[in-house]
């Protein structure tokens, strides 16, 4: 009798060649391969015989099929992407609907990708989606392209970007249908891709069809929420079949009308297709090959259905139940050889014989060279029926088998998560290796794995300390900062050496830096530096972190002293890491002091250490109007990222480009850039997304849309007892109050949150990673107008101090002149400030400066020149698309009785049509209309593919079209009309 194989105590077998894409589950890697030749004498399992061979028909789903096929035809005609979400309870027929749609779509000329998420493969990144792209004899992703993705598997954004390029090129030749079954079990990276790719590919004919169990908070709903505003969406909620449809299902499977008794029994299926089919097939088994009793109804209810599915399983021989238990542990699909390997004393021939019995009982089926459970409910029932000790033993044996045959810790990890025990060193090692493999691609999963590994070790174990330090880093990368801090503090409660304590405090200090809590960071570092016996390297690292923390505080003299000391020690020892941190600290010190040129010198030295371009350097260049240098750095950084495949720079570069466009007054281009950034989804880029929302709110204000500005900014709580809002959020909400005509309330808000109490916030608070305090001019004007003269003077002095520290910046000097002119109502100072701002090419600020001079002239009674100044400001705002600012100037002129005109200059851009497109959008439209892909158009225009995709969405909206096909047709028609 076959027994379960016990997990080996030691690893058996030598090293074997790893698959290049080892991070995929083995069934995904094998998909599409030719099955290995059959060994002599080995029988393959046969499909169980049905009562009649009748072509299956999808019953009771005519309306659902009509809706989906109508969407497919519409996509084929328009070239626009779309999505279908199929929802329903287990057994309701989701997979059957997908299979039928796939077959019909293939006949319509769609190229198909079909994958399925597996409950036990949620740890394997991108498994269901990549399996879909490798589906069939002519997969969307060729073997060569599949192999080319290997170097990118650690770069999430780059991987999805490359997949978007592959799908875009295919879709330009024929429409695509990408179907993924059981999305509720998809891994995190697949979910990220499914939330991102449909939006990125909205302009090409790609239909995404996703099925899932009904769950209002589930994965499919998250994908639906992410794509529903960008592409047409069809939601198909599958309901139980009508009784007449169930009878038709029985007729199809039996080849004859069902008997009265069977019809009555089918009522117990409650319209669930899976249960109905199981009942019908069970009666076929009871009736024998002829199936006559099944058709007529038989004498009694068949035993396999009387006690339900579990009764059917218990009616099978013990050996068959054993092999089913092994299969349930291995997953929904498994190989015969793997099942045989986990059964001691069983030959492959025995296992095949037992599998044939399970097939005849309707429990199993086949899929190419693999055995599959006919439904997930079947596998779950089998799995639940395995006693817990036996289940644990099988999981451990499965893990050892996977390691022996493939040496892939990622595949073995799910089995170890449910089978490892305390102080299981081998399980700890494998989970640790799996976390390391997934650290960059799927940091959340990696964090789960390393935390699980750490939980297996006792606190006193030396390995616990080393693993705990790594877990702190991985949790931080996964943005689970609170868990990381709690873990670090827990480790510090052990009896550690001073060196270990200092090292952990350094890690926690770095987390505090990312949270923007420099004071707490200082406290931890100073406690660590007070310890005796630290190694020189650890001490240098702590000192460099200390300099960084002090750079955001009030004691900048001390910050400089510490940074100088670190640079001296790093230079003597050759410690480039400490040197780089110290230089970054010195750049931050300079920015905190408002010395922009000095900060740029430190950034230049930082790059000389071999570090890549820093987004902070690009933003700092923008402070002194170095737009050309900033553009050059963005381009060089983008090329470097493209060459090396490093995607962590993408969010920062998108943010920097969008801010550059905003500063130059290109509101449409800036909005498009921020939209591309927001389309990246959640993840490491969230810091830039938070900053982007602030600038997007400013753009909304300029355009006069207060509702959108409020939504983007989020309300600021006046309660100072809770978590304080960020300074930039307070300043932005103050701007909203100013736009609502509430200057007094805006000033009180700034004072309430003590924005001016901290000198550095004036220089760093409005935008991140570095800002310019033009907000001070706006609030100085509001303070002067609302009776807060002392506050206005205080703000003007702060800005004058900033100008003195940056004597080469025309912009900063101009802003300081305007602020001071507002406090003294000095038209001469306001005019001088206007001239300084003109040199900066900040067109929005220039228009605002014209406006302030106009109001000052009004207060002096010079209406003629005031009218000229305000009309100049209005024209400038109009040409920039700042309609909210235009309305403000118009209302001010009307309130003072000035004769005015509505600004309808030649530069005004209509809301729709070709003339509504910006210059950049027109260039993008011509390239894409001529057949360029997003990637090739990005290369021509020196933009990112993400930005091209965002531009296309704006182009389609303005031209009132939905796809590249319609764009190409419109351009062709326009050329013919012009010719």
C-alpha cells in the first residue's frame, strides 16, 4: 500500500540548472512546451467516458454572451481598449463563459491570451498574466521576448512598461483578448499590472476579461475602480440558471431528455451549473456506459451525490484518496511524476491507475501533460478533508521535492509557510532566500516571507538578529514602516552588543528620515553614538545620518560641523557611502538655509562619488531658473534608467518634468505629466504622488476649478492635537481660501499651524523635494489686505533674507521686491520686482506681478495705467489657460468700475478640436497617427512612454475620439480636406 513520502532530513540531489525565469511557477514555465516522450510501458490516464459525445453548448447565458460579443465587435471597429469583469459565486460558470468568449473571439480574429490565477501560486510574481501572454501555439510573448524580461524581474515599473510595449505592437496588427480567470487569487504584481496596463493601452484594441468571485472589496473591484474612467467597461454578474436551462444542460450531457426524477433532483442544484453537471455526471457513472438510467431518471438518487461531494470522495478507494490529497497539496494542477514522488512505495503505473479512477469519478481531468482538479471547489473539499498533521507533512515533502527538482525557494515558500515549525533552520533559510528573490519585484510579499522566517526563530538565536535587521530594511521598502519600527524596537530589547544596537538604531533612523521625522532621528542616532566600542565604519555611518537629520533642524551650525567631520573621516578611510550621505546632508543644509547655489555645488560633488542623478538636484536647478540644465539632467537620467533597466527613478523624473512644465506655464503638459505619474499606481512612488497632488491642486486653482483643488488637497484640520498636516498642504489649503475670497481665514490658518515659526519651512515647505517660497508673496498680499500688517512685514523680511542668500537669482530678488512693496504700498518696488520676475521665464508669476502692480496703481487712483497693467495680466493668464486667474482680474476691474474687455486673444485655445491641442500634443498626435508606438514616439520626442500615454488620453478627449485607429483616420481626412 502506498504511503505518503516523509520529507527528507537533508537535501538530496546535486545542483541543477535554474530556469532563467525562476520566479514563475513551473506550470507557467512549461506552458506551451511539447510534452516529454512517454516512457515504455507507461500508461497515460484516460478521460472518463461520458454518456454521449455531444458538443457542449453554453446554456442560459445568451444575454451575457451578447453583451460581451457586442463589446468585442465595438473594440474591433473603433480600435479602443475595453474591459469585461465577470463576477459570481463559485461554480456559477465563470470559467465556462470565459472559455466560450475566448473561442468566439478567436473566430472574430482576436489574438488570445488566457491565464488563470492559482490559490497556491499567489507568491509567484506575474504568474497568471505571463501565463496568459505565453498561451497557445502562437503566444503574444515569444520565447525570446519572454527571456528578455528576465533582467527586468526586479524592476516592477520597467517590467510592466516593457509588457505594455509588447502588447501595443501586437494590438497594432490585430485586436487582442487577454483573459485571466480567478483574479481573486492573483499576486500583487499581477494586480498592479492589471490596474496599470488597461489604462496605458486604452488607445489600442485590447480587451481585458477578468473573472472573480463576488467580493465588493476584492482584487477585481480594485482593478475595476482603476480603469473604469479610462476605458469602456462591461460588468457581467452571473446569476443561477433558470430551471429550463438546467434541463437543457442535462440534455446536452446525456444526449437525451432527462427523466422526471432527474429533473426533480436537478432542482436541488439551485441553478448552479457546476452542481447540476456534477449531479448529471454522477448519475451517468451510476447508470453505466449506456446512460439509459440517467436519461430516464433511475430508481434512486446516486450515492455519490446523496452525501455531497465529500461523500463522493469517501466512496473512492483509499489509494485514490491518498493521491487526491497529494494533488490537492500540490495545487489545482500537478504532474504525475510529482504526485508519485510524494507517495512512498507507489510506482508511476500505480499512480496512473489511481488517477484514472479519480477521473471516472469526475474529480480530476487533464490539461496537456498535467492533471487538474475539475473545479476549485473539488480541490478545496479534498484539501479540507486531509487531517492537519498529514497536510503539514505533505506540504513539507512538496517543498523539499520542489527544491530538489528546481532549487527555487519562491516555489517552495508557500508550502513552508504552512508546514514549518519553531526553530526550523532549513525553513528559515528557504523563506529568507525567497524573500531576497522577491525583494525588489514584490516587496510586500518579500516582507511577509521574511517576517514568517523570523517568527520561526527564538529571540536568543544569533540568526534572529541578522534576519531581523534585513527584515527592517525589507519592511521599510514595502512601506510597512510602523512594523519595521516595532520590529527594531523589539530587537533592541534583547541583550545586544553595542555594535549591534548601533547598527539597528541606524536602520531605524533611516526609516525616520523617510517619514520626515528628523528630531526623532537625531535622538536615536545620538543615543547610538554615546555607546562605547563602535567600529569606525558604524560610527561614520551614524555620523553621516546625524548630519542628514540635523540638516532639517534648527542647529545648522552643528549640522555643518558634523558633516565636515564625516567628510574628513570618509576621505581618509575611503568610505564612499558615508561620503555620499554627508554630501547629501550638506546639500540639504544649504537648501534649509536658502542657499541654492551652495546646494548645487554639493549635488555636483555628490555625483562625483559615482551616485546617479538626484531628483533633488533637478528641483534645485529649477529654483534658480536653470531650466535648460534641469531638462538636460532629466534626459540623461531617463537614458541612464532605460539603459540599466532601473525603474525606481521613473516617478521622480516624471515629477521633475511635470514641475518644470508648470514653472514654465505649460499647464496642459504639466497636467499630463502628473497624470502619467498618478497612473503608476501605489508603491514606492507615493512620496512624489503626494507632492504631485499639491501642484495639481495649484493647476486646478489657476484654471478656476475649486472643487478639484479641494479634492486634490484634502481638508486641513484645525485641531493641532492630532497628526499635524504637512506644511505644503496647509499652504495649498490657504491658497484655496484666498481663491474663495477669505484672506483673513487663510492667514489665520497659516498662523494656527505655525508655518512661519520654523524658519526653514519658508524655504522648503511649499513643494518637495525642494520648493521656492513664491507663496510668501501671495500671503503677504493677503495679510496686508486683511489687516495683518505685522504678519505681512514678517513674511516680506523672510523673503528678503532668501534673496540676500541668492544674489544671482532674478526671480527670488523680484519676489522679495514685490513682497516688500506690498507691505509699504510702494509701486516702485512692485515695478522693480516685476522686472526681476520677467527674467525668470516664470510666466504665471509674471502675470501675477503685472496684476499686483495694477492693483497698486488703482489704490493710487491711476486708473488708466492700472487698466493697462490688469489687461496685460489678463491676456497673459488667458494665453496660459489660467481661466480662474482671468476671472479674478475681470471681477476686480468690474468692482472698481474700470472699462474692460473679455480677453479673447489669438492665443486662446478652444476646448475641443485640433486647435485645442498643445504643440506637444500635436507632435504626439502626428507621430502616433503615422503608426508610431508609444515607445518609438517617446524616443522621437525625448519623453517617457508613460507621458506619451497620458498625452494620448488628453488628445482623444479633445478630438472626441477613442483610439489610434480613429486618430489616424481623422488625420487622413484632415489632410484630404486641406489638399
